[in-house]
């Protein structure tokens, strides 16, 4: 058959070759069909790296890495507390210290108080567990009575050796 033969043209149209690595096809698979790079690589029989490189070359934007690839961070927050962050949540270091010292059940639904009022001093001996009302009362008392600011109020979370003003606040 000659190249201009209509039968040859019909054969070529029926045997349409699908070119997977055009920007349009990559965009359709990735964004339109919600496929991952791994899904596309498996479908077309190439490596994930090849798919990623072709998408980059053709300026097809990617969704970015999943949450499992993000690293944890450590910082001092605006309150002065040291904080560890993961993909979705963050937790203050002083809370983690108390969980390590006393267990999750003991820390659950409790506030952790820095006795020296130095937010980055997370030594277990400087931390104490208080109920939310005890913690609030303690800080309110320190703010309204500056003469008490230099005094360290140490009492057990179970209520032993509480200062008088905390006893009266809970009644």
C-alpha cells in the first residue's frame, strides 16, 4: 500500500498510539483521575522517577509529599513553651515530660504548671499536674497579688498541701 492509500490511513487511525507522557495526559491522570505517581508508573510501565521527571519537564504541578514524609519540628512558641510538631498536631514538651513521668492517664485532662514560671525549664522537678481550675486560680492569684510572685507554690495534684486560697476556691 502506498502512504496516501485511504486504507492505510484508516489502519493508522484504528491503531492510534496513546502517548502517556504529554502534559495533557499526565494532567488528566494525575489531577483528573486522582492517580498517584505510583499508579501512573504502574499503568504505563515506567518508574515513579520517570513519571515525576516528565511531569516536572512538562510543568504539570504535583500535590507534594504526603503527611508521612513531613519531618517533626521543634520550636519555642509565642508563650515561651517548647513545642514539638508533627504532620497535623503539636504538643508542648512539658506535657510530654509529664506523660513520660506519670503516664497518659495521670496527665489526661490536667494542666501542667511550671513552678519557676520559666516556660522552657522542663525538668520534671519543675513541673506539676493541676486541675484546670487549680491552675487558673494559681495564675490569677499570682497576677492579682504581686507579693506572691517570688513564692513557689508546690502541692500535689491529689490536693495535699494546697495553699489556703486554693482550698477556699474549690468550695
